[in-house]
C-alpha cells in the first residue's frame, strides 16, 4: 500500500474544538440535510435511463433497460480550465447520506482541473433521502446500473471524449465505483451483449468502499483502479479491501490496482462537513461483519450464517452481521492528500 501522511492542522484551539464537539447534534442534522442540497446553478439537468435491482444476484437477469429514470447533474469545466471538447469526464457517485456538499465540493475541484462531471442522484428518483439507517432502500447494484447508465449518456455526448470517462464514488458510491471495474459486472450492465464492445470506464476511483462482496469471476475490465482507504476506518475496514485486492490480483495478474492508505483517517475522512469536527459516532448498524460470496453463478451466500443472500433475505441477514457503535470522522490533511492523489491518478489514466 502507498502510505500518505500529512501534518496535523492546529488552526483551531481547544475551545473551538470543544465547541464543535458540543455541537454534535446540529452537525448530525447538517449531514443528514446535506443529501438534500441543490446542484450548482450552472449545472445541466440530465435524466438517465437506468434499472433498479434488489441485490447483485439480480444483475444477470437483464431487466428492460431504461425502466428507471434517474436524475443527474452535468457540470462542465470553466473557460479558465483551458480544456476544449471533446472533454475528459467523471461519473460521480454519492455516499449513503445522499447527494450533497461532498459531491459538489469534489465536482468543483474536478471541473477546475478540466473535467466534465456527471453527478448522479441515485436516491431521489427512487423516493429515498438516505440509506444510512437501512442500506437495502437503494442497493449498490442499482448504483452500479446508474453508473453504467451515466457512462452511456456521456459517451453519446459530442462534448465528451468517450474513451476518457472515469467513475469516482464515496462509501456506498465507492463500492459501486469499485465493483464496476469487474468484467462480469460490466457484461451485465452495458447495452451491448457481452464481448461485443460498448462503453467502458477508463478509470475507477473508490473512496473507502465496503469490500465484503466476492464474485466468482474476478477478472477486471483492464481499466486502472485506485482505492482511497482510511487506516482507522471501522465502517469499511482497509484490511477487508486489501484482502479483496489480493484476490483480484491473484485472479487477474494484469489488473492495474493502486491502494492509497491514509493511516490515521476514519470513514468519510474527506467529507467537508466533518473537516474540523474530528470523530462522529455512527449509531446506525452497518454491515461491517457481513461477507457475501458468489458460490455458483448468480447464487450468493452470506458466509457468517451460510444462508442464501437475496433481496428478500438481506434485512434478516443484516440483522445478524451488521453492528453499530462505530465512528466516522473528518481529516482535512488526508482529504487533501486523497484529492491530490485522485487528480494525479485521473491525469495519468485519462492522459489529461
């Protein structure tokens, strides 16, 4: 792993830090409301035609494409960025708190760097605000479908270079950005039949994804993948992701995978609303101890219980392997280091 360290910031004194901690209830409310924040005024509203899935076992069932309308916002780089069409682009996938300040902050930095950004709202069109308390409300599989619907939409836009489209995601969206790099997932979700071409992501960046899902087929699409992990992440442990990376490399020695470990960072370390707060308790149960493995094609098992995993069984399975009482927290130095690494990775991967 690449270990990235930054100097601890001391701009706030003890009184300020204490005040922030005493403001925890207000901050929790602010984070919940962050998922409702509006896109920038200069963005273009885009409607994608996607699909909704309950669990990953449904990916191979090929529902009618375009059955689910999903809203997205397209942001183009400003003139001072100096980039001209056809533009490199990024599909941006939000976390479990929904689309909000984190997405617009990163989108702004990406457009300043010359990228077009398609920020997808996977929750709003499905009537959901957030999935923090219940991860089954919108599945990662649906976010995978949204990601590939966004890729197809950008590839058809004459302002965008279809060969230079990446995907970046955070937490739940990071899980989608990660697993979108598997060829078996792409085969299920691209408009063309498997092996017959169709759009491909040119790069994948996954911020602190949960890595407890294993597919039978672990060959990657060949696109480079960057994982941004927190060394003190209790919600999506870095060790679990490293184990998955090891599996992917064994199955696909040509896989191009980079891992950036930020040793002192916790989950959501780059969220702008957590920048100065420090630690934040997370009471909602998260599937940190759950493990889902594909044993036969399209048949998944939760390995702790040995029970089949489907959309119908997920709530009960989560009750047995999820837990709360964990901690997230912001880290401005790790956030800036991660963003710099992301921009460098995208520049190298997209030749931008």
